[in-house]
């Protein structure tokens, strides 16, 4: 749990850094392309904020996301990046309790071991963090340890995520390792840049 929580903490800090680098002009531009082909930048950022900060805290607490949060345009607040960073801190703190990593999260057929849920959340922070970074001319950087952890998670989940259209087909990236390999395996082109 300590290693996984350290990766969560690292990814959250990098996500907050990237969020602070998203300019209002870029966010307000019409239909800014992102590596997520069906989402413009505002849609991507709202998804990222909702599920990687609010969703991460609610999962730790085993509570449902309120409808008010699901419907919110977080980017309508000029201070959204700072609010996101603060919410990420709360979410990471919620996962700092070793008891949170025990048992399952969810109900019935949708219940998953808490550690698997945490891995999925770390994956979401990093992959969509990279999407936001690339769409705004930034980089999303991970240590070798966090990149290796992310790659292991993507390797475990890629086939399932493709069934539910969460990932597209693997991108050919000869010789790719670590984070770059995780991106390619998730269907992201590591060479993608904003046009």
C-alpha cells in the first residue's frame, strides 16, 4: 500500500502541475483537439477533475458521487486548477489510511478489491493527465517507478477497457518502455501533439 500510495501522490502532484499550466485562452478556444478524439479540451478537463479528485475521494470513503458534481462544469470557475489541486490533496489524504486499501469498493457485481480501484484511479490520473498536458503543449512526467507501476496496471486492464471502449487499439511504438509503452498500450499515440 505504501508504494502504491506514493505513486498516487506523485501522479496527483503532476496532475495539479499540469492543470495550473492550462491557460484560460486555451480552455476557451473552440473545440481544442485532445488525444481523446471524441472530447474537446473542456470536456476532457471536466472528466479528469471529476473522476480523479472528487471520484477518488468518494471511492476511498465508499460514497456515491453526488449528481451536483457529475453535472458541474468545473472549468467555469476561473480558479478551477487551484480547486482541483486542493481536491486532489483531499483525495490522496483519504487514501493514506491503510484501512481504505482493504476490502472491496462498490456493490454486487461491480465490487472490486480496493487496491484494484486505486490502481485504476492512478491510471486515470496519469493517462488523462498526459492527454491534458499534450493538448495544452505540456509534458506529463513520471518517475521510473511510477511509470513501471502504471505500465503494469495498463497491461492488466487493457483488454477489459477495450471491451468497454475505454481504450482504443494499441498503437505501434517500437522499443517503447515505461510510460511511453503504457500510453501506446492504452491506444494513445505517444507522438501526438496539439495541431
